[in-house]
C-alpha cells in the first residue's frame, strides 16, 4: 500500500511541472522532487537513470525526445525494469488563439526581453510606411492562416499525446470556442488546468489505486487567482472572427506583471510593439 506521505516522487518536466508539484503536495505527498528538464539540458550533464531515479517510487514526466542523455524513453525503460510507477503528460501548448507566434522575439521598446509574439511581423514591418497599413496587413494575413494554424497545433498536441497517459486535446477542441483556455500558447488558464488534473487524477488512480486523489475544485477553485495571471497575450480580432469565438471570451490583452505591473496593453498597443519602420532598420527601436 502506498502512503502519499512516503511516496518518493520525481517530476521531470518543464514549467507545468511546478503546478503538478503543488497539486501533489495538496494531495498529501511530502517527498516530491521537481527537476526542470530544460534547466538540466542547459547544464549539459547527461542523466544516469540509476542515479537520477535513486529511491524514486513514482516518476512523473513530460516526454523529452530529441536531447541525447536527457530523453525520457531511457528513464521510463529504467522505471519499467525496476518496478517504478510512471505517469506521463504532454507539454501543454496550443497556438490556436495566438497563431504564428513564437517565444523568442524582442518587441520595440523592450530589447532586453524576449516574448511571445509575431516574429514575421517584426521582419516585414519596415515594408510599411504607416502603423495603420502595417496593422491592416497583420490582421489580413493572420486571418488567412488562423484555421490552418489552429488545426496544425492541435494535431501536434495529439501526436505528442500518443506517448502520454494524460490527454487533453479533445477537451481543447470541444471547448476553445466557448471558454478561454490559454493566456498564451503554453500558459493554460485555470479552467483548462482543472480538466487536466481530472485526467491526471484518473491516471494516478490506475497506477496507485490506494492513493485518494484530492478534488480538483479544492486546489484550483473557480474563485482562485489564475495560476499564470502574471502574463497574457491578446487575441486578435481576426482570430475571434476566423475561429468563431464566443463573445463571452474576454480578450485578455497584453500584460507582463513583472515588468509593467498591473498595466494592460490592448491589441493595438501590442501590434504597434512589432512595428519597426525603415528608419529603425538595423537596430531595435
């Protein structure tokens, strides 16, 4: 019989693993070790399964496939050979509300920071002699790509889920038109997280039948502040129209509390941060 207080648990995942750690502690797990996969990869010291998983009884991970020495297939195989329970979940990302964005651009006025945004707009902005013509192009071009990007992003998630025990793509497909599911592509809302943990609970019960999962609504109550409340990307009007989103989905605007405090930028402000007319060519404005 597993006692949550005594289960030696290792989480090997990206930033979503931090909330899983909090949830496990909410369930009564006391011995939880959370290792951030991309930080270990950056350090460059390959993982030895017998050392990395020493004393581990439950290994929770998000698949890593393309970093030799850090891939989860080898770690999961070690678990299977040594009687260690495993539970896997996908990297939680869907770009449907923010198509064609990437996470490494530098916005005008903030060259020292990288953000989620539209790199292709930054690259093409000097072609336009006014912010209005630039914004019109952005809306028209993105509108032509929204549906394909949303579908492609969902298919990528589904493909990733073929390797995991927890799956959420069906929920996203069913609910994205009526509920806000993401603050930005890899930052889910509490609404999506609640469903994720329902699936997580079900997978946990299959592996550890004696562990009583904690009700999700006592961990991420509807009245709780959003877990990712510090940051958000706006949903462009053309995305609302192309995806036929319900008007009840409130546009979160653009915010990054560590830098801007409580200040919220609207969609026009956000697009203008991508605009670098010809006079700024060769340098960040």
